[in-house]
C-alpha cells in the first residue's frame, strides 16, 4: 500500500545496497552479542536461592511458579512474584529440555521449594539454569539492537540506523541487564518489537498482520513488566490517527475517525493485545494471585507483609521525578549520546511523522513511571534511553554528512564511538573483575569452618561465604550495633551498596564511623574495590566495595592468613 501524504523520510534509498546493509547489521549484532555475553557467568554458582542479579527471577522463580501451577494447583495458585508471568512461561519452556535430562539421569527427584530443591547436585543445576536464563536475555538484547536498526533504517536510512543501533549496543544499562536473569531486557525486547510494528504503521503498513504484531508485542511487554506499558498508553490514539490518514481519502470528516476505529485490522490488533496479556499473565486461572500482585505494585500493599513492607520514596512531585528520569538516562545512555538524542527529540518531530509518534510514546512513559515508582535506577529508564537512541542516530548521521568541516566532524563522531564503546564495555570488565571475587578468595583463607560473620545487607550484594561459615544478617540500627560486642562475631562484612545510601549527617553515618573507627571492638583488615573509570557507577550491585572487619582480639590470627 502506498499511503497518501506519506512522509518522504519513510522511503529510504541505500547507496550501499541490500548486501552492504545486511553485512553492517550482522556486524552490529555480532558486536552486541560479544558485549552481552562477556562475563555472563558473573556470580555463579548462586548462593542458595540467589545469584547476584537484583530482582532476578532466575534460576528458581520459574521453577517455583511451575511447581505451584502444574503440581500443586493450576487454579488460583496464588502470589509468588511482583512481576507478571510472561517471562516465567518462556523460561519454563527454555528450562524444560535440561530439566528433562536431569529427570531421566536421576539429577532431579521430588521437586521442592526447600534447598536443595530436589536436585542431586544443586550448585551445578542452578548454575546451568541461570546461564540458560541469562543467555535468553543476551539474545533478546541482540534482538533489541537489530530491531532498533530496522526501525531507524526505515525512517531515516542505513547510516542513521547504524548510529542508533550502536547507541543501544554500547549502553551500559542494556549491556548489564543482558547478562542477568531479570525481566528488564525481555520486556524492552517486546516493547522494541512493538515500536518496530508502529514504525511500519507510520510507513503505511495497515494490514492485519502488522496490527496483530503490534498488539501482541504490546501485550507481551505488559505481561513481562507492566512498567513498559507506559510507552503505549497513547498508542490507541496514534494508531487511530495513522489508520485514518492512510486509509481514508482527504478531506476527512470527524466521522472518518469513528469509522477507522471499527477497522478490521485495528480490532484484530486490540484483540491480540488483550488475548496475549490474559494468557501470558495467567490471569483467568490465577485471578487472586494477579490481584494480590497488582495491589502490591499499585497500592503498596504487600501480599505477605501488608503496609509494613519497608519502602523508600526518593523524590517528591512531578518535576523532581522527571529530573531523576533525566539524570539516570544521562548516565544509562552516556552524556554525548544523550545530548544527541535530546537534539533529535527537539528537532525531528517538527519534520517527520515517525518522530512525532515516538515522542508521544516517550512522553507517556516518563509520566507513567513518575506516577508509579517511588525511586529510580538505571533499569527504570532504559525505555527512555531506547527511544532517545532512535532520535540520536539521525542527528549523528546528519552531522556525519554535513558539508562544512566534514572531516573534522567525522573524526569527532569516530572518537564519540570509541568513547561510547569504552563507556559500555567497562560493564564487562566489572563483571569479570567484581570486587566480591577478591573478597571470596580472602574469605576462603581467612574464614575457616566455624567462623561467624555478621552482615547488614541482602545476599545479592555480598560475596559468597565458604562452607561451614555462619552468616548472621542484622539490621543496621543503633540497637543492633550496641549489642555487637556482646554477640562478638569473628568478622563483620560491609558493602558499599548499604553504606553509600546513608544520608549525610544521619545516625547511620555516625554508626558507620564508630564501627570503622574501632569503637565497637572491630578493625578493618581488608577492603576490596574494583571501581569504574570511564562511566559513573550506574549499577550499585555491580562490583560493590567490600569491607571486612575482624574482632580486635582476633587480629593476629586474621592477619596471618593474608
């Protein structure tokens, strides 16, 4: 179909030809795969239930869900995670061949939710399951880069597509979460697939198949992590306007929009969205569990702890929230690419239809996240970074082809590319040299069986402790620290994830200073640190600083192990 009034930018001629485009795309995808898989064994094997992926659902959560649904009770199997079930089902399918192999060879018997979970060799089984989940994320991360390339190539040409794809491939946030068992990369993959279908709709693809692709991808994105739905809150208005423009001859009376709403393709897309969401969230058969999960997500009423569940609010009001979105996006993309994206966001919607619709998606997402969330982290703005990358590519392509000072501008772009690569690749370096590895090696020597250790943070932030070591988790409060000499653990282990979040001048900082100053009978014996050099620390749980303190009475014994 050749739509009336089609945006000239949608029809792109490629001087390099189809073969050249394919080679470029394959090269970018291969580079993304390398960045997404280097260090993919980070923090494995898991320590009991948990690997180092904060909010990760792998390796165990899909197994727990499968047991409760298929073994215990398919109907209303209850609440088991704050995320929807979409990616759980995909991981169940990905796990199935390996679990079948374990069952046939005797490696899995009598599945249980208690360690060792029915595995004869739990460390190996949980490691393999984690790697399966992480490989799934890594491939979806590559899929995001490919889709970004295809979206921008259709809208602005192959050169702009190359720059946009590299912007996403080099983003430290996208690289890190492609290494994890989290739902962040999968949800953004489905969202990017939906944006791909939206781009085709902008270009005039008004057929049923594209509408079903668009609706199904939106439904799957929401069924993986509902936060991503913010990109598509205004999608019905965009779709209605585009269908009217492409299928109704001008002039278009107001009734033309109503008739377009009953278009067969639009109805098919809406049906695909709803059906995908219902099936992928297990909505009908686990209504009570979904209601409990949504009450927790929307009303902050935890299914187990109620309103007593601890949570923090780190911004106040719309402007403060949007400021934090901008702050984290600046780091998650990188400052130079973020500036290019913002320039594109300001300029391109004035000239191109595709840019207007993607800008609407970005605005709706920013508004929804501020309304839903109490605080921000890099992974909560990856959708913003994604859309800004779509705008950054055409801007960089325009600079590359600018006639005045072309050589200087191209050298600048190449240097920007090298900087962006180093900015993102540093994530892989930190994954491979996480400070906790050094702490674990020291603990193997300095914490023999029978050693008691006190910690003040969750296991996802801590080094893994040797067998036979007793770990006591305490709250970091004045009352607990006052009793520390009476409890007299052999070692105290702190991480920067905990103490860097303390408010300056707070009681927590005072307590930390007393502990590190030796007032509570402990002395710092080792500090393990692998800090980023090029990029800021955008992932607090990646290579946190680890401080080991020993009881002063045991100082001589501890130092002999160094």
